[in-house]
C-alpha cells in the first residue's frame, strides 16, 4: 500500500528509532530503556506508527510483542533509513585518510605551491594514498571569492585583511633573503647597502607593481633602488636572477629549497625587510569538516618542517 505525502510528513526519526528498537527487543520496556524514553512515550509512538502504516505492526503475546508480516517487511527499510540519517549527520565529521578518495582544492601562489607540494604530496601518498590534491593559483580577493563560492577548500599564503565569514590560522612566519647569481660582479662575497643599491633589482609583484616592501624603508632614509623589472611568479624570478646580474629579495624558505638548484648565492638583506605571517584560510561553513581539519594540520606541519638555508 502506497503512503501519501500526508503520512510521510507524520513520520519523524524518533518514530523510526522506536520501531527499530521494538522490532529488535520485542518489548516496549527494553525499547524505552535503550532510547532513553518513557514507556508511555514508546507506546504513544507505536500508536502513531500504526496510524501511519495502517497496520497493527506488533501484536501483544504473553512473551512480548510479535511483529506482523508488515512490520517484518518494513524492518530492513527502516534500518536503512536510520543508517542513511546517521551518514547524513556524520557527513564531514568523520574522515578516514587511509580510505578516502576525496579531492582537496588548495588556493595558493607559486611560492607556496613550490614549497608545499613536494612534502605534502609525499605525506598524502604515505597516509592517504587515494586522496587527490589540486593547487589553484589564487591570491587575496581571488582566493576569498573562490572560497566563498566553493571553488577552493583552503587557501594558504599572505593575507592582509580577513573579510567576514572566513577563519584564519597562522602557520608560521616568512622572512626575506637576497639572491644573486654566484660570482656576481658587484656583490663579490659580501652584500653591503652600497652594493645592494648599485645593483638592478627584480621585484616579485602579483599586481605588476614596481615598488615593494623595501622601497618604503629606503624612501624614509632618502634612498632609492633601481627596480628594473617585476613579475608575478617567484619561480620565474629565480630563473631570471640565475641568468642575469639582477638581484631579488625572496622568502627565505624558497631560497633554502631552490638556491642550489639555480646556483644562486644567498645573502642577508642589508636593510630591514619586514617578515610576514603565513596563514591558512577557510570559509566558516567548513567548521565541522574533519577532512579539511586533517588537511589543514598536514599543510601546517609540512610548512613548519621546511628547512631554512643558513645565510652567510
């Protein structure tokens, strides 16, 4: 017999739980005890169930309640509904990296992709072999928009302001060093402020600007450097510095990871360049997402374990 919508509206999860427990124990007293309900509440629920299904469902016998044929037929279906409800409630809360096939989407610039991808992928292959990971190039407003519209799961990088509706976790601090090709004719073995100012500079700017953090410090001292070019990618900057007389200030962990590969010399800055915090950003709707909690912890651990090159 089909159940129309009016009957479905009367059917709530408590009724299904009562049905399942009575079917299991065949006694209202035991069902009430397991559900934390009074016996009268269980009896009232059974009355509602009989009305909805237009069947007695359980017949009283001397040794307890005997389920009708209809109740026995309903048993597996009710059990499945309860299981589905549990899966729905647990969705996002339970996460098993060993068996998960989830795709995670991380927004970052090429700096953090370069730094984090190798150790993070190695860790995922070890602890979550079927998890997949994709990096998307996104910074500042683009990253926030992507998180807002569910294009990304997490964003990692430097963020100056945190809009409403997002959560931020600081995972570390990034300082700067100066890189130049080995045997640079103007630097020789020691980078002084005078030699630094005599060089042409390459600036990494996501917006294509020609002024960076060091320029304000210089201006306050009545000084100015020669910024010959800017580009939005750190990896391109490493390659450009390695094949020219340009010099650049880059994050210290990037120099630690790539200086040897590009045959670069690394120097401490001859003037103070402010470090910046590295943050993980997520949308507030992901608060109870155990999978993202796990990934965020892995990213933070990978970042903090990155080596820093001893600066001469």
